[in-house]
C-alpha cells in the first residue's frame, strides 16, 4: 500500500510549483472524539469572520459528517458528489449564518474512509480553486489516527490539536502528535485546551503535554488558547446552532474570539471569568434566560 500522506504532500507540491497558494489551510484535529473539536471549528470560523477574513469550513470527517449538524443545515450536495466528479467544488459550497461557507461531509459513506490517489488529486485540484473565495480554510478532521486525518494534517499549513485537561484526552493528544511526528517534518502545531475551569488548569494541562512531546518526540508545540467549560455550549449543541450565534457573549465564545485573534496575530489578553461554582451558576442562569 502506498503512503497516502506522502502522496498528498507530493501532489500539493506539484500544485504549488505552478501557482503560489495564498489561502491559509488550518487542520483542527484531536486524538479521539468527544473533546469539542467540531464546536471549536464552527465557532472559530465565526470569530475569524469578525476579523474580516473569508472563511470556509471543510468537513474532513469524510464518512461521518458533523459540521452540517453543528450549523443545523441539510445541504443538498456533499463532498461525496465532489469525489465522484458529479459536482465541482463551487456547486457544493453552502453559506450559513454569519457569512461562513461550508464544504459538507458525507455521513455514513464508508467508502470515503480511505481515498485512492486519483480521489486525493481531485480533492487538491478542487481545493486549489477555493483561493478566490477564501482567506482561511478550516478543516474539521475526523478524530483519531486514520489515513484521511493524517493526510489532511500533513497537507495543511497549521494544525490545531484540541484536548481536554483529563489524562485520557492528553494521552490521546500525545498519540496523535506522535503520528504527526512520524509523517510531517515541519508543521506549525498548536494546542487548544477545551472545557477548563480556569487558566491555571489549562496551563498545567498544556505544560504536561509539552514536557512529554519535547522530551520523547522532539516536537515544538504552541499553546494557542483555552476554552472555559460553559453550559451554554451544551445548550447550543442541542439547539444545533453554534454558541457564537446563539450566545455570543458567553464565556466560551469569548475564549474562541481570543483564539481567533491569536490565529490572526492580533494580541488580545485572554478572557477571565468567575471561577468555581459561582462562575458555573452565573453561566447556567444566563443560559436559562436566553
């Protein structure tokens, strides 16, 4: 079996040799599911729009679409139609509230789990055409260590790895970084710690991960930011509407806005919140009022 990640990098190099790519490609991934990766992606897209960036979200979990569910949309076409050649990339782009455009995934299509060389090349050629439509392409990869996950990561300019402070999540994040290390020589790797109680918990979790990857993998990583554990996020998931649209003043979305400023290189102090049970009850009461 050929090395798909190497193939994707080679094809990307062939494309870049003929035309300079101005579009910034950011893959957002996690060691396993359940850490809030898709929620971060859709809200980060909204926050980047606020910085006057044109943003497209690609649902890179090709066989288990989540982005359309997060936005509460039901697109007519998906990446399945792109890979089959039935539709061009412009035809499957779907604009949602807030100005974000989505390239929908294809839920339940098992054959998309491992793409062949021709399909990968077709994806790259089509993604290259997005340069005139967007400044930032956010790829919500599948969770775990599948071929497509690593393909998207290795072909991106930057990767954001999402984890929570719990030890199992940190172990999963380390496993993903280990796989990235074996396939990508140079990659800008950023960490977001989700569902934290406070800044101290976020930094402690990051420091433990950084110590391990520096010592055992020789990798350099960067703390891009953290997101407070906010009950309004869970409420927004049930509403199928990103918290940036349903509760734009929530603690969680303020964190995402701060992360977006870090992505764009604009210095902003990290948001603060009331800690402990007081902060939790404040957010919960705010959610019940909306």
